């Protein structure tokens, strides 16, 4: 009996080892065959290591999902959540619900003679992953170093909570704070909306939505970190230059976006081919979204010819959805941009979304909105998320986060 048990144990270990070797081989092939890591990025060898680790996570997640063991992205999300850091003696951290929306509150313990700034923070993750836990270290750092009360909004993810429910939840949580700011020691005149990636989309949209509300305090400022701001054109210079940069590649990002809004992956191929948005619609917005509007210094690196729309497929509903101000606040009419709160925009050189930030900066300035801008020459998308993550952190993460903190401290 023992010999049979030993045999099956050895067989199981052999199969597990072979599976791990195959999975790792696939990850290495995917990385070196389908991605590019330019030498100018911060610590390129660490970027390669990080991408291979992500491929391992996504590959394992896919296998477990196909076997029916877990839901898709369960393993990825738990890995992103990581291990919660030990308590910070300078912060009081509490979880609450604002009108049914989960919010984690980071409040400095040191008494303040006057009400503090309040920061509504919206995390990134394409609406399908990411969480309050994943952004724990970044939120703690911003709250502590800026001496502000930070409210990290734990909106629910797609597909369980379909798009655009995330925007509604963030709206409700923000309105709750605006109406009850004194209960948290927050000055209602100094409420800041801050977001990373899709969280930046949310912050941008909410600033446009709330600016005309007379029953609420005015938003003091908007802080947009690598924001996604338009779904019109994925052939801008940054989308071309960084299409194979692995965190994420353009195809990966478009797949995430399609999944988030409940579309088939065929939409991804249409967007890459330039067939998603008809040419007449692109021309309508060309004055705002065009490679010609991107500063010359950002157009010269590995420039690829811009793609042109080649078809006018019957995609009316989808087109209206992706060009709506929720997903494309960059395309809002001037009336939505005038008298917006001042803005801070952080962009990264090796980010697909770099030019979204640059074009929104231009539009805000044209409409008289003060803009502070910080560009990380060696940065990439979501690098701030890795702040203080041991071996996976990057020096440019602290540089970028400190630029955010210094801006907030000036408000």
C-alpha cells in the first residue's frame, strides 16, 4: 500500500513540475516574442522580471478558471492585493460605507488646529481588477506625507458589477463626503478628487459632472495619475510607441477595456486595425484628439504611421458608448471644461495613455483651467502602484508620488 502511495505522490509531483516548467516556458516565450522593454525605462531588467511574474499569475489564473476552480482574475486580484503592511503609527485607518459604497479612510492621528484636506481616491485596474487593498501602500503614503484625510473608494468590479456602475458608486461616495465632510475633520472647501488609470477617468468625469451643482461644495482640485481619457483613437504616438511595452501592451489593454464594457474581443482587433470609429466621427473630434496636437518631442520616438478608419460598420450603440463622457471625458464640449477646478496631471513616457494626459492638459489650458504637470521620463503605467513593494518597487514610483504629494500640500 505504501509503495502505491509513494508512486502516486511521485507521479503527482512529476506532473506538477512538468506543468510549472511548461507554464514558465510559455511566459518566457510570450515576454521575449511579443513585448519590448526599451533601455530608457527605469530598471529595464526589473521590468522584465515583473512582466514575467505577471504572465505567471495570469497564466495560472487562466488555467484555474478553465478548470472551474476559480472565477477569472481571482488569483490575479488576490496577488495584487498582496500582504497588508503592518500598522502605521501615524495613521488611523478605518473602513466605512458611504451610501452603500465601501470606503477606507486614512486619517492622520496628529491633531490639527484646522480642518484638513480631503482626498477622494479612485483606484485603477481597468474596472476588472485592482482594489483598495492593492493601493494600500500608495494611499497611506499620500495621506501621511500630505497630512490629509484620504478616502479610498472600493467600487465593485465588472463583470459582477457591470459598467458603468463603478462611476455611479464613486459619484455617490463623493457626494456623501461633500455633505458630511465635517464629520471627518475635512474642510469642505478643500476636497480633492484623485485617481490612477481608470480612477483618473472617474475623477475627471466627476469633476465635469459636479462643477455645476449648487447644493454641494466645489471640488478644490483634480489629481489625475496616468489617466485614461479617450476611446476614440488608439493610434496616437504613445499608443504606437508603447504598443509592445509589457505593462500592459496595447492589445492587452484593449482586451481589458472590451471585457470591462461587455464587448467581444473582436472589438479589440477592430480598434487596432483602425476600424472601430468611422472616419467621419474621427474627423469631428480631430481638433481635440490628433497626433498633431501632441507636442513634437513626444512624436519622434519610434514613430509609426497613424492608422486610418477603413470601414463604417454598424456600431452605432458601441460608438456612442465609448465616446460618452464617462469613458472619453477628453471629448467633452468646452462648456463642461470651463471653470473646472485646477488640475495636476502625471504622465509617464512608457505609457500607452501618455498622450491622453497631454491632450487633456492642452484642452484644460485652452479653457482657462490652471494645470500643473509632472512627466516621468523613465516611468510606465501603474508604476506608482508599486511604491514601497519591496523588491518590486522602482525609484521613479517615489519620484512620481512625491510630485503628487507636493502638489496636494500646496492646496
